[in-house]
C-alpha cells in the first residue's frame, strides 16, 4: 500500500514551508512514527513522521519551498528492501551471531599427511585497504585464515562497526591537524549558508519593529538576595515535591503577570487606530534554539503558581529545542520576557516582539556594592531593561511597571497578595 506524506498546516497564516533536511535516504526503509524530515515555516521548525513502515520515495529536495498540503514523499509498505543495502543485510534471515557447527574428522595418531600431501598453509597476506594488527595476523596464521575468509564472515555491519570507523577517522584527522597546525592557521576560508525561513522572518520582524514603533527603553536594578535565599532553602524540597529544579524565570513570570494587572497599558497593543487591552496575561518566554529564537506562550500566567509556571516553562522550552512545539504554542502573547543573563549579558536593550508593546530583559547576576540602610554591602544585583512602544505607553506607566517588578522580586511574599504589602492586607488598608 502506498502512503502519501503531505505537508501539514503549521498555522492559519502560513501557506508554504521549506524542506529543511531529510533525516533518511531516498529508497531506504523507515519505521512507523519515525521522524523522516524537518520542515521550516516562518515561525518554527516542525518534524514529519512516517505514517507507516516501508520504503520511502522522496519527492521534494532539501531547501525547496512547497505549499501546505503538497505530497513530499511516499512510503510503500509492501515494497521489498533494495538488495545490497544495510537494511537488507540487517533484515536478512541469516544470522551470523549463531554458532556454526563444523564437522571435525579425527586423525589417528601417527597418520599425519606427508609434507607434499598437505594443503598449503594459509597466511594473512597484506591487503592494501585493510589494516591488520600483529596479534590478529598471528591468530589468522595459526588458524589458517586468509583476509578474504575474515571479510566473508563480516557480512553484517553493526552500529559499533560504523562508530569505530568514525572514531578512527576522527583520530586520524586530529593527528593530521596537529601536525599541520601552522599551515591550517594560514588558511582563509568563507562559508555560505542559506538563511532558514525562521531566520528570514525574524529578520523582517526586527527591522519592521525599529521602523514602525517609537521604541524606548528604561532601566532599573533588582536585589536578588531574597529570591536566591528562597531557592537555596527550598530547592531540595521543591525538587522532591514537584520534580523540578527551581529557577529564576518562574519568579519573574509571576511578578510580571501581577504587575501587568496593575499597569494594564503595558499589556496593550495597537490594532489600526484602536488600543486593545486584554484582561489576561499571556507571557512569552524567549528560548534560544539551534534554528533561532522562539517565544513559547504561557497562557493566563496571572492564574498560575510558581510551581505551575516552572513546569510549563521547562516543558515549552524542551519542546522548542527538540522541534516538537506547535504553532499554537507560539502564537499570541501579550508580553515577552527574554533572559540574556544566561549568556553573560550585563545590560542590553531588548527589541519588541510585535504586536506586543513591551518586553522585559533580564541580565546577569553580579555581586556589587550597594547602600543598604546607610551601609555599603555586597549584594547579588541584576539590571532589568523594559523596552516599550512610546506611542501608547507613557513614561509613568513604564517606570511604575518596572519598579513594581523590582519590588515583587525583592519582597516575593507580596506575590501572594496581588502585589500589595501583607501588613496593609492584614490591617484592611
């Protein structure tokens, strides 16, 4: 039976995709649900899986742009595996792992053959394309085996054999590289690589943001002492209860979601001549992947606990890096958080993620001297940057929002009381 593999619909606004690369060879055998190709859209890299086991016939080449719904390959579930291929040898009914019984004829003592009647002794003659160790050569001579006899017995290529060859080739290349290091340094070379669909779309969006918005950035710094104390005190208990490592991003996501409720204009965006202000906080978390930057969305972040946010952040990040994330999980969003601190960034001005009107940039945590109650103390400090569209967000809202995030991180107990001081709630103020 012939199965057609068509390009699925990645999203409503996407009409074509690009074949990133094939993960299998044309004419090879594939198994059901095996990943056979990567396709790249303007928003994400997705995988194609085999609907059935069989022999694949590839109809679209790598780098080719095809419309959604196009048949890019077929799988014949009844076709025989091509003769001579590794798959054909692997699926052969002959197994060389089973012991082979050899008939041994007993020779009575004293009845040795005369010298002229003996079969010629088999020696391991040198072969131009086969390397033989001295020990292997000795064993082959003792057992009367030729190189052809040994090669004929190695008709099954295993994964270990392939890895051994690759390792030898790598060692050989490394040795040559060490010997010719001076010559290699003198070489000047350039590599050309076609931009992926995701990278091209990202480039267009970034340029459009610079040209179409009145982007401005405001800065502040936050003392990370309380958050770091909480992590250190409860990291093992959090791991035992939730099976998760407690990080910083969940605290910042929770703080942002609470601050957005107090400063709704930060959560707004322009639609034509109207300003849309959602009453929910769908926070996007920027994730760096091998294919480029992706921003998975956490829906209704204001309704979730730190543990729920931590789990969702981890799951979405893993999906993005493993190319398992869906377009729906990347669409929408009212606000974005990006963390350049994981790469060592001290300070930066993040670019807006349209159509959103604001983005928060986190940075590296550095011990710095700060004034605390009239005394100089060393505290773990982080710079925060809020880039925003000045067309709809005024300085008062932008600065107030960033200060509120700072306050919630420095006094995380306020996250339990909608950003207010617990004493005020207690006193009904």
